[in-house]
C-alpha cells in the first residue's frame, strides 16, 4: 500500500471517529455517558494526528502541518479536561497562546516556503487552520459554536483534498460534516 494511501486511511478514520464520537456525546443523556464519549473523541483525535501530520508534509501543506502539530498540546489539554484532570480555568491561557502562535508560525512557514499567499490551496489551509484551532478551543469548553468552526475546517479540508486529488479524504471530510452538524443540532435542541 503506498504511503500516501496509508496516511489517508490512518488520519481519516481516526478524525472521522472523532466526529462520530462527538455526535454520540451529544446524543447521550447521562453525564457519565457524555464524559465517556467526550474522552473517546479526544483520544481518537490524538491517534489520528500523526497520520495527518505526515500526510500534510508529503503534500507540502505547510500551514496545515504547523497548525495541526501545534494542536497536539490543545488536544492533550482537551483530553485532560474531559477526564477531569485539570480545570477549564487552568488551561485557558496556554490554549490561547498556542492557538495564536500556531497560526502565526503556520502562515510564516507558508510565506517562507512559497514566497507569499497566492494560491487557493494556501487560502484553504488558512481556513482549515482557523476552523481547527477555534473549533478545538471551543469544544474544550463544550461550546456549541465549536461545531460550526469544525464545519469550516471540514469544508476547507475537503476542498483542499479535492484540489490535491485525494478523493478518499475528501469524502471522509464531507461525511464528517454530517456528524458535526448532527452534534451541533442536538446540542442546540437541549
């Protein structure tokens, strides 16, 4: 199996499971079940990250790579928060610092590599990055708008995968949108 296909399957499946588990979290009534699905969603999110990182490097999507890489501490904080290991107030400063820094570093890396932002791919990477960081940040706090930012992330990523002719990942991103929308819709009905 070619490396690119393996990475697409690895990253794609775990990130799709993240969206499915978020939907399961919203569909459960008890706080114990919600916590279980919330922890699982962070765990599979982290497991899928290396696949995406290697894939973005191979495809020269530097903004997405740097932002995804810097997202690891945010994901670990989200997992620790979901498990009840740290309070939401404790991680607030560091999440904001990491999120802002990663966008600046990602765009700077892309500017260094490409000379400037002049392609549709780079704009999509910026949209993907913003959706990823803001969505992840808001979902740590169980804020329903995080789902809307994930939809932006998934739309931009699906478009980027279409441009790069990675149709399996494009399809996975489109399917993810339905689960994210389902989680948002259920959350708003409560």
